[in-house]
C-alpha cells in the first residue's frame, strides 16, 4: 500500500512539474517577438556568428534580417548551413539585404536567398553606379535616372516571384526628398511599379530624417510597405535605441494594417552610448512600450 501511494505521489509530482515547465516554456515563447536586422550587430557577427545569434535570441527576438551575403555565402556559411544555424537558435530567416545584386548575378543570388529560407529579397540601395555618396558632406543620393531603377526593380521582382520570393526596396532619406528634377524618387517608384512584383521596406528613421511623415505615405500608397525598419532618432538627429528617441512609433504602429506591414525589424546603424548587443536589448524593451508584438 505504501508503495502504491508513493507511485501515485511521484506521478502527481511529475504531472505538476510538466504543467509548470510547459507554462514557463509557453511564456518564454510568448515573450519572443519582433525581428532584428543583423546589420546592427555586424561586427559581432563577423567575430562569432553563433554566439551573436545566441545573444539575439536571448534578447527576445523571433526572426532576423541578414546583411552579410558575399560570394554565395551568408556570413561565410552556405545558404543551407546558415538556415540550419538559425533554426538551432530558434530564429526565423525573414529578409536579407542583397546590396550586391545586379542583372548579371541576380539568378544566383535569388537561388541562394531561396535556399537560406528567406521570404523577402531586399534591395538596400540603388545598384553600383547609380548610388552616390558625398564623403565631404557625408550624404547619400542617387542619379536622376529613375526609369533605370523602375526597370531594374521590375525585372528583379518578376524573377523573385517566379522563385517564390518577394522583392522589396529599402529607403534612406534621399528617396523621400525631391531630386534635381523636382521628383521625389520613392513616389516615382511607387507609382511606376506593379505591387505584384515590387513593394517596399520602410526605414522609419530615414523617412523621418527626410522630413516626411510615414503615416501620410501609408495613406497615399496603402499596402505597399511590407516590412519596417524600426529605429529611433535622438534629439540631435542620431540613431537611438527604440524608446530612447523622439519618434512617435505608437502613431505609426496604429496604421500598420493600412501600410501593409507584415514584419518589422529593429535596426540601429550606429550606436553611440551602448554596445550593439546592449542596444538591441534596450530596443526590444522599447518595442513593448509602444505596443509592438
């Protein structure tokens, strides 16, 4: 009889422990939300990719955007190896910035992006020769041949769709300012591309830096902004962790359905008062304050 009671007690204890552990696990899973643009931790990724991804996962992020493709590899790993490593860390590949994409190499880059498990193929700047950088003023720009970009994006977008990917164009500030011909490039792109093939990743910091209003663009071009880069701006106009700056993300987030946003990613190009790994933790906490989930 005593042995029977002991067995029952052990079973009860094990069942209760399982429920407790499951609850903890579920809460831990629920605490994981949002994405991180790995460009933020690019130096750490270069030093130790695996340890850095552990830190990203431990900070609470659920999915990532890559910015480390070169010669057919992501962070010096084959597409398949990188996909497997992300899976081991509990991270989902969502998007990747393919700054080296040209019409000559696009088929191979699309194949690699597909093999790595990404959904979005992102063009982060105009292709070589069309992107401009002024070292003296430290400002970016592009040549006024906007039709080249429209044709380039449309061609790449059609190829991406055939492969089961989605093409997005990522902005900086210059696309939201009038060029030398009095045209706002991003508006020209939006109005002259087909949303079946081409959509956009809005970098909220750079739109704000340009003096534009993200919400007004959502209202004028609904459904076109599938991904967001979420990063804050300090009072002196520098990059800042989410919640430590001046951008009203609550106002912007209220229009996420109108914008077409499907995923968002924290990004901070430079950190000034924190290490990148510290900054991504602060930003993840900041996301909660604004209601991101």
